[in-house]
C-alpha cells in the first residue's frame, strides 16, 4: 500500500536472508541481490490460530495438520479495514479510499522418507479510489517435489506461476478491469 506496509505477513515468515553480491548456485548464481524468504510450513500435529489488530490493518493465521504427521497447511491473511468504515453516501473528499488485502497458503506433504511435495499460493491487491482510481496486485503460485536419491543426491522439480496486474480508470476498479498484465 504505497510502501506503507510490508508485502509480507511477518507472523507467517520462518526465516529471511538478504544475499548480496555473488549469489550461490542454489539461487540461480547471478550477480545481484536476493531476499530469500522462507514461510512457515504449518504444524504437523496440532491446530493453531493467531492474529493481530492494528490501527490500520489486521491479520489472521491458521495452521495445522491435514493428515496428522503426514501433511499440513499454513494459511495467512491480512487486510486494511478503514475502507469498511467509509461512509459512501457522504465521503470525506480529503481522505482517499485506500486499501489492501493479502492471502497466502502453503501446503506440504511427506509422501514417504524420500519424497516431499510443497504447494503455495499468494494473492495480494491494493486499491486507491479517488477521482482517478488505481488497482494493482500480484498472484503467485508454486509447486515443488523434493526427491532424495540417497544421502548425497537429491532433486527438486518446481513449477511456478506469477501474474502482476495494474488497472486504472474512473470509478470503482477490480482485478477484472485489468488494463495491464504481466
């Protein structure tokens, strides 16, 4: 939301590492910088719920087993709520209607001692409604299969999807009014 909030729901992050200069081969080996963020995988034995409310936004996190000791999920969401209290019949012209929402889900399963699969999705969007309106966001998904051949060899097969959208125009906009996608 115009750089005021992090794209990450910090309670869903397991670890984060900023890698600068020479990037290791596991991160594609390029010369640049990468923020490597690892999200929580979800508890394999128990269900947990957490959340928080702030002045401008709130978040909710749910985690637990799908099949005990075999698979789990971690669902995380955050949203501003000032737009919910806006009086549409008599809006204050000095306060723009601005909001964001983000939802992420991570699933993981231990198929056996040599095979694990992971799937994750993220959908986030920001909106600014004023005389001229903007809506933008990201949709991201990934699937990864990790196979161990032995104590010294493994493989990761990954599929990922990414979509950025930007819509602009007059009036109320949504992701369906997309003018630019990448």
